[in-house]
C-alpha cells in the first residue's frame, strides 16, 4: 500500500502543477469549450504522468522526491522487521494509510448522500412531457420533473428538474439552459472529476478544478440560450 500512496501523492502533485499552469495560461480565455476540454484532460494526465518511466539522465526533481519517499517507506518497513514487533505495530505509514482511507470513505458517503437526496427529491415531483413546454427539438429520453415548491432548476444525466414557478414564468429560457447541459454531457464531466476527488480528496487543486468546470458548464449553457434568441440581459 506504500507504493499506492506514493503514486497518489505523485498524481496529486502533477494535478496541482497542471492546474496552476491552466490558471496562469487559460483561465482568462473565453473559449469555453476549449477550456472545458483542457480541464478534463488535466486529471487524466495527472494519473498517467507518474506511470511514465524516464531515462536516468532525464529524471526531474519531482521524480527524485518520489523515489526518496518510496525509499523511506521501504527502509521503515525493513527496520520494523529487524526489531521485535509488538502485537500491534502502528507506524507512520499505517497512520497515513488510515487517514487516506477515512477521507476516501467520507467522500464516498458524501456522494452517496447526494444521490439519495436526489432520489428523494424526484419522488416529490411530477413527471411531465417536455413537449408541453417547448417546441425545440431535443434528443429522445429526456425526462422533465416539475416540483411544486421553489427550487433552482438543474439537470442530471437525462433528467431536468424545475419548479412550477420557474417553468410558468420562463419555460423557454430555463429549459434551453438545462437542455444545453444535457446535450453537452456536462454530467459525465462531473462524474469523471468526482472519481478524481475520491482518490485525491486531500488535494485542493481537484476541488478548485471541479468548481472551475461547473462555472464553464454554466457559461456554455448560457451561451446556448443566447444563441437561441433569448435576451442577453
């Protein structure tokens, strides 16, 4: 497990570094689709880069630090085997592993509760035909759920959830916005980043990346509404 923890730390460092470059070079750009693609590539690269083996002459300082960490784990384990162990041997590497597992399970519980709350919310809604509120063409399988109480419209996968008041006051704009989220597969983006947050829950960069991605999703959806003829203001 020591090797696994070192790999996770390597990937977290890579993601933090890559995200810093993104913020420096691309965060002010208004090419929302390009920025979104870049953000989705960063987690994939962060997990792939630690697996790349460099020639001896090309080893960078980051790799040296990682090797030192691996050596420290191996030396600690060797020293522990050379001395008589108590019945419960709990070293620093075990403490790190335990802390990592606790954080991982906490994130799993957080996401599980979110999905349970979503399911409970959907049970309080009424499913209605999307064609009753918009003549716009959309792909088959999209479901519209209307809630009688006040809530902010949102979409997840192929489901749109809106309040009765929102759909009565501005059905065209609200539904165009949420349809854009579905058409651009924004939920799948978040699923990918959520998987990364489970493994790197301790890394601030992954949470900042997720927030940035959600903001880009809103920009993309708003852009679709404006292109559809809605008043910009």
